[in-house]
C-alpha cells in the first residue's frame, strides 16, 4: 500500500510512464496469486498482459514486439492455473484499486448496468459451452462471449466498478444482486440505477422495489393500455399495472414529452416513458439523467481500444483480458480526475485534451516495452501547451534514470504535440510527426494534408493518426474515418481547383510502390488533358495493362 501512496503523491505534480503501467500491474499483482516456480515471477507475466492490452497484441505476437517477455508457452501454462471463481471474487477489487479519490465513502452516484458482446469465431465445446452466447448477427458472427458491467455515469467519474461474464441460465436479477454487493463493498450509495429496456420485466422491477433501489427503466410500448397512457401533449406522471407470472406489479411512470420540431424531417411530439422508483424528479430531469447512461457505450469503445487479441476458447483467459481492458480505462479516468481536473465552485471540470487516452495507452506500452526510460507530463507544462498550442517534443524531457545519453533518449521516439493532436509511434516516420501547420483537416482518428510532391493540383493525403503499416491493418473505425475525411476534402478540392475527376487509392507494400510504411490514402484530382490518354485509370500503375 505504501507504493500506492508514493505514486499518488508524485502524480499530483507529474505523470510518468512508469506510474501508468505500474498502477495496472500492481492492481492485479496485489490481488491475484499465480503459483510460479523457477526464475519467472508473477509481475513479469502481468506486465506482459498489460502490454498486450495497451497495444492490442496477442500472447503470440507480444514476443515479437518486446524482447524480455516470457514465451507464449510459459504465459499460457501459468495462466491456466488461474480459476474463474478467484477472478469473480477479485475483479471488483482490481478494477477499483486506483480510485480512492473518486469512490468517497457514502457518496451517492448514478449507476448503470449494461451488457457488451465480444465476437467469437471458434467452436462451442465443453470448456466454453456455458459462456458462448447466441445473439443477432454482428461483426459477421452470431456467437459471443458476453459481459455485464456496473458503471458510474457521473460526469468525470465514469468508472467501471465490476464486470462479470454472462453465463447461460443466470438471470438478470442474479447479476443485479451481485452488483449491489459490489456497491456495498465499495461503501458508496446509489442515487439512482439506470437500466436499459432489456431489464424491463416483472422479475427485475419487483426485485428492485423489494430491495428499495431507486431506479429508472424505459418502458416497452407493449399493449393498448400502455400505448394509451403514452399519448399526450405535456410531461406528467402516470400509474400502470404490469402483469406477469409472479403477479401484478404497480409501476410509476415518468413521461417526458419532446417536440420534434422538424428534427429528422419529423414533426409533432414523442412521449418518452420511464419506470421510476425512489426518486421525486420532474420528467425532464428523469430523461436527462437517463440519457447520461449512454456514457457506458463510450466506456465500451475505450475498452475496445485496449482489448488484447485472442482466439482462445479459455473462458478464464478471456475474462482476465477483459478485466485488464476495463482496468486501464479506469486508471486513465482516475489520473484525469487527480491531475487534470480544475477544483472550483460547483462540480470539477476536466480538460480531456490535456491527457488523451491515446497518450495514456502509449505511456503504458512504452514502459512495458523499454522498462528503462520514464516519461512524464508536468501540469504546468500541459497548461502552457493548452494555452499556446505549442508543439514540443517530449523526448528531451525523459528522466535519465539509467544514465542514458541524450541521443539514446531522442531515439526512443516519444513525442508530445499540441492537445488536439494524437500520440503516435516512431519519430522517424513523417506521418507520425506532422507539422501542425501542414494539417489542413482532421477528425477523431485521421488527418489530411497537401502532398509535398503533388502529381496534380489539389493532391491530398489522408493519414490515420495511429501508426499502422497499411490499409488492411487499420480498424473498421479508422477506415470509416478515412473515408469520411476523403469525402469532406473533396468539397474543398472542388471549390478551389474544379477537377474533372479523381484517382483515390492506397499503396500497400513495397511491390506496390509504398515507400512510407504508415498507412495513407492519395486523393489525386484529375484534369482534362493532364495525360494524353487517361483510359484505364488505376490500371495504368502496371505498364501495358491499361486495357482497351
């Protein structure tokens, strides 16, 4: 615990890469015990798992990326000793390890419970048959490992307190009961519990009323009686009796009426009904509080960024990697709250741009990869960057704890750019370190700039922020972001250059002419007469193959 306090005291002034990774490693190492014989130690295995998650690697591929890690066989062998019951008992303690300043005893929070699915493309066999869930088609499969999570939806404090694997035959009531135990163990109070329509059932609602849990659940518009109640022109409360196998259940409905006013080309109003219990709020506030529940979807997106790759059937290994991904997200939220929140009258405000999740993830990965050089962000330095938008290299601020020469530190390739920029790998890659003034457009995952050696007027490059070698290694989200930016840049090119056509394409591999191994898309405007015979288009990249 003393090590935890030392880190907490230090990161009030600065954040080091060693802190980002050490908190994650220590959270797991302190609670989980793996019996290991020989020179290998538990921390080394845990650090490898954290590195896998930070860079979305697998047990197999991390050995190729990092030198001093246990071999794949050793990792799998020792992880096979971990049993599911131990993880179920310890996961909440692991997830809340670094959150003392947020989880203030007896403080009330808004909570949400929701399900998330991880696609599974393997076979359903005896070892995993109870945990492979069938569901509607998503990501080209109908089989999933599903998890249910407990989440704080209060802004700036959005932590995942617990996550459980979904097992066939276990009811939603049973998961809620377990989560109530975790909340009680964390010594915090429930101001309200927000559940989605999947929890709208007689069993769940009667259980919540019996346990006296304040809650909000949107209604399902089933039956003529309920549809009649949900017609009206003003916000109101109403009573409704739900009938089920366990008998009738009296419900209080908060109905918020919203006028569409042409949104999505629709007019009139819509009645949004919610089952409420234990709260005395106006219907509009019920709607607004419940809307914050959708922050849990953001937590899933962040968690997916640090979800290690695996095709294993092992339920325990998949569950452990899931816990680590949620843990990394929690640590980032805690660091933002501790260092980058502004204490003021009323609620704290956090400038998310000062410490993006991409930078946190990079810190974790660099520490796991090098274990030698520790990088930090000073609060005053970040404030200066936020104000002036200066572009500074972080490499020169490395802590030379091992007596490395400046040239060795500069070769490590970590940089800090303006708060809006992303944090990417090798400094020698021209697309990882673009000059801020050269960027002409950007979105969340990629940016655009004019080609330095244009083949035509308006020649533009669209580049993902993340260092990835080619188009086929980009994520679905990155592909969508690239296409969206290409479409928006087309309008600018049309306005300024009025081309007659376009060639748009990626070079993949040296055989295809790729010279910079960072994925980028060429948007090349074409003009009448720019070549004698344009017929064949991109087929012309292979001489003599234009076609007739």
